[in-house]
C-alpha cells in the first residue's frame, strides 16, 4: 500500500515476450503517469496487443518487469484487476442479456453488492446516454452503442486505469467521436488511459504516444514532440514514376521515402525548395503537397514504412501478432 | 463468495432469457422417458416392478449427464465470442469461477430432472418420503459430478468442433457402460470392470437404490466415489482456468 498511491500508473523495465521463435517484444521500457492518456501506436503485428495484454494482466512476460498502479502485473494481478477496467478489441458482451443486466452482472463480478451494482449501472446508463437502450438485448444495439456499453462495463467498478485495445475498430466517425469524448471525460475526471491503435487520428488526442514497431518502442512523446522530430515540413510529390524520382532526389542530396501516396521529403522550408524541384525533376509531377508533419509521416520517417498499410481498410488480425 | 454468486447469477439469467434452451430442456426428458420407457419397456420386465421402474433412474442419469455437460460446453462459446475474457479479467478467484460454473451447470441440469420428478406419480411410481429424499440427494450429487466433469473438460477447449466427438466418444460410452439401461450385476465381467471407473454407473446406481431399494455398489461407496470425482474435477477445472498464459 505504501507506494501504490504515488507510483506511476504503468511502469515496465526490460520487457520481453517470446512465442516460440517469434520475439514479439524486445525490451520495452515505459512509464505512464497517473492522469495521462497514453497511446501505443503501431502497425498490426508490431507487438501492441502483446504489450497491452501483459499490462492488463492477461499475459506473462518472458523477461522483465511490469508494474501497474504500483502492483506487479503477474504476482499481484488480483490487486491490479480490482483497480482497472478494460475494453477489448473483440466484443465482450452477452448479446442475449439486456444492457442493464450486462452492467449489473459485471458489477457483481467486481465485488459490488447487488444493490450497489444496480445503482452503479443506472448511473453509468445515464452518464453514457444509454438510458433509452437500457432494456434492449445487447446484440440488438448498433456498433457504436455496443462500444459505449463496453465502456460502461469497463467503468462499472470505478477503475483508476482504463485499458482500451483498438476500441473503435470498425466504427463510423460519429460513433468514434462520441466514444473518445467519453474517454476524454474519464481522463478529465482524473483517470488514466492506456490505449492501442493503428489509426493515427485515434492516437492524436493522447497526451503522449509511443510508436511501436517490431516489438520495440521507436519513439515516444507528445504528438507535437513527435512531429517536431520529423524536423521541418513535409513535401509530398505524386509523380509519374515515384521510384525514378526518388533515385534522382537521392542523387541530388535529398533523403526521400517512397510511400503509396508518393515521394515524401522532409525539408526545413518545403515551400522554398518546391519550385526548383518541380522544374528540375526528370519525371512529371502530377501533384505536389506541402503540409505539417502528421503522425503518419513520423512513422514513415522512422521506419520507411506506412503505418496503416495503405488506404483505410478493415484491419485483419496480424498473424503472429499474438498466439 | 460474491464472485461465486456472480458466476452462478450470470448463467441462470442467461438460461432464463434463452427461451429456446429453457423450453427444450423441459421437453427433452419427456422424450427420453417415452422413447426409452415405452419402446424398451413393452418387451421386458425387470426386478419385478416393470421396466419403467428400472429405466427411470437411468433416464434421470441420461438427462443429468447430457444437460450438465451441454451447459458446460457454453464455456467454449463464451471463449469464442470473447465474453469469457471479460469474466476472467475480473478480480474473481479461479476457484470461484470453476466452482461457480460447476454449480450453475448442476442447477441448469436439475431443471429437466425436476420435470422428471414431477412426473413420478403419473408414471405410477410410488415412492415413500424417505426414498424420495434419497432420490433427490442422489440427483444433486449426480448433477454436481457430471457438471464438474463437463466444466473440467470444456474449460480446455477453444473450439466447438469437439462437441460431437466428445458426445460420441465419451458421453455415450459412459452412459451405456453405466448400467443405466440394463442391470450391471448381470453384465459380462469386462463391462462390469469398466463400469467401476465410470462415475455415471455410481450415480445411476445410487438413484436406482432410492427407487428400487437395492443397489449394485454399497451406497456409501457410491457417495464416496462421486465425492472424490467432484473434488478432483473441481481442482482440475480450477487449474485449467488458472493455467495457460493467455486467459
């Protein structure tokens, strides 16, 4: 109890995870403070879900230590579980039971008395705007409503820490906005959030972001800090032959990255160099774009690969990403 | 204690809202009884009281065995749809989850068994009060044993494709070996030996003792064997829920 109240929300040291020959996590050192909204951003198969599962007491690390709210995530998992809420990537509601019963029963699972569980369910239904669907079967709700019920379920025991694993995968923009609005409210009330995502717009509202790739954290900081690491503005050129353009740019002292969107250049003053480049490139440029760096650019710059693996498509579960 | 209550409440609420399952569990024992009782019963008499007397505890055993194992199999569905994860990540001890699942499975299996009990007078079976109490006690013990068997097994599986295999390769042999349909004491030696390791045999024998007044095994032995099965299977189920890296 001594340092549990003042310790960081999450702390890992030298965390490794191996599944047979697959080395899913390669030494993760991470500290998340209380009251922070922290996003783990990376492509599928990068190790996001593995790290998430270890922190959420669902998986044992092969090596290293993970402490959650001051408790050891392996040895003191019960203490951790009493203080955390979790929204899984997959739906975890009993579809045949009403929304109210789903919440009530989860309250019992978290040690609330029957009366307290009922009262807490009613409170959550009201704050999350679910009163109208309270007595409907969970399976008959829309995707966005279901997710909000899952959030309510995760909040039933008034947790200090909320885990969200790809929580708005497959939701439309409105439902997403509403979901993250609720999460923001929870953080505003003093809660800590640890979320994983492979959509940069979901990571954007976080206080801090860790970029993960091949089981390692390759960058960490506030969204602005990460963008500053790109070192300037981004110049995107869509040409008739991106590969040839990249070769030419390299020969002329630039450091281009080729993505599906075109050739990406980071320049301290992109607008200044653009006219000269357009004039001298050996291939015709169809479109040129200058913008502030996005998290996508940060990832591309650091890894040479795109984050979402092409245009927004429903993400398949990565093979080897978890067993 | 609250965890245990939560596990049982969850399953009972789910049975209650699942009207198809509830109604079929009320109809199923009638089917068993009339098919077995009138089909086989017309051609034979046994123990002086008619085959129906003889078959009745066997039908109870059949109903309890299949209902409780079927209830346990829902754990696999829960695992597949991801719902089990939400339960397993709650701060509830694995023992409470295992025991709660076993109790709820037994309670669910007792629903159709109660229908059979209610039918007792209609079947022309008259039991004295002590015999009736004895029968109910034996049923409870049988239900918990079978449910423990189901939970300890189902907790291991991640796919529902094993259901038919399990049903054909384990449950049916266990039932047929048990002497539920024929007297074990007149069965060939190899069959009797196999029945010695079959919990269904002890459970049916105990229930039959209450109905017919005589048993193959001493009742105390049956109670001890079933109690032993319950302890070991509960321990196994707890271990399965605690083990496995990914829960």
